[in-house]
C-alpha cells in the first residue's frame, strides 16, 4: 500500500504513474480494464465532489504501455456517466486517449454473502480487471466514503436507492456495500485525496486539502489506513466497523510520506459510543430549506422511501429512513440536517 503526499494535481500525473509501476504484473496483454471513478453527480472539478481528471489521466498513461483495452464507466446517483465526465473534465481526457465512456447499465442479478439479487452492471462483470478510483470524502450516512463505498456505483441506476430502503439501518447498508465490493473485487484501488471533502459530504460538505494519493490491492486496508491517519475511530465509520467485524481488514504495511491530519466529520456522526436505539432516536433528519429549494424534484424522485413532497416542501418522518440520499443528491444544498427527537 502507498500513501504518498501530493500537494497539487499538476504534480499528480508524474507521481501517480511512478506509484503504479509495482502493479504492472496485475495486468495481462489484451485485458479488458474498467476504470471506475467517482462520478456522484455532474459537478465541476473545482468542487472536489468527483474524481479529478488528472488522476484518471495518470492511470490511462500507465495502462497504455500494457497493451490492454481500457474503458471508463459509472452509474451516478444523479445524471449519467456522460454528464458527469463532461462536467468535471474527465471527458476531455478520455477523448484525448480515445477511451470509451460507458453507462454502467444492463443489470445482472448476483448474490452477495448476506444480500441476494444485487443488480450489478454486466459491463462490470465482463471486465477482466477493474481499477477503482475513489475520492476521499465524508458521507452523511456512512460517515466516510473512500474505496469500498465507491464500488456501490457498479449497481445499476435506481437500484441503488432501493437498497437504502431494503437495508433501512446504517449497519445493514454498510453490509450491503461490503457485499457489493466483494462481488466487484477491484484489482487495485486508487484514492484521489489531494482535494476532498469534510463536514456534510459527499456532495454538499466543505472542500478540504488532504494532499494524498493512495494505492492498494485491498480497499479495506486502504480505507482503514486513511481513517487511522485522519484520527477517525473505526466504530464511527459504519463500513469500517462492519469490515472489522467480518474480519476483512488484513494486516498491512504503509509505504509513503503522507502523515495524515484531521477531518471534520458530518453532523450525523453517532453521538454515543455505540450504535444504539438511543442514538437513532436523536438522529438528525433532513429538512427542506425553502429559501434554497428550486423545486427541481431530484430529492423527491431519489428518495427510496417516497417520503418527500416538493409541492408543499414536506417530509413524512414516519416514512423517512434517514439515509440522507436527498441531502446527497440536492444540487443546491437545500436539504438541512436537523436534530429531532423521536419515540
């Protein structure tokens, strides 16, 4: 595993190409290699919501010498993969090197260890190798989102929202994500952590300079190492907590010069030492900020529980499962997260 300091994206291409050299043996001539970036929503690259095009370019340059077939794809929470890459600049990089951009559609039902009939894109399953290109950010539901969570984008379209509803609790949803990651099995995971996000991420948090690029064959090890470097307790990050319980985090050695730092977690982070009913009773819930809302209905259409009615800017809290998808997909940051007391 490598966690190397990198202060800006202009230096990242040369640095990352060198960092990838030890992984050449993972790829064979003629391999179909899928690049899976984070294209959460169509956002400008300066907002640090999505994978930076310079990181993608470095990976493409590394692969071009290996005589493999490269394609790039995602199934974003909002919009399409094509809209996402055009918004953040990855489109221009793909055009430059003649890399096809695909929507991760065409579902195939696959069984995970705990959850069955997960609809993964055939374009993922048909790949010989997958490079998982994650972004270092906070996440209002999962607390942190990095390599493991990034493979959730391999689930087709609106099926992602349905899994929020099926899982219902944060712990269950973390296990859904782990099952999906184990199905996808990326060959390597690259973490874009030069500019990321803290606070109420993954789309509407505060941009933060972390100054790191990470690479590992094992995303569980990579995510765990980064969380420790940022002084985040594993038990507060649901995916890491469940990964530890399922004994999926191997022993690892860190190579590199990144020292880490601090990160401000979302206000939805657990306020008690363990995940209890009491914690859920005082959990934050979404509330529509009428002054910011433009009535685009993205939140209403994305809510897995059907709890939002934009006509009167209301949320039915008897239906709301506190997954914060509405907050994640809102393009105007018009969903506030408020503390309410529930029985």
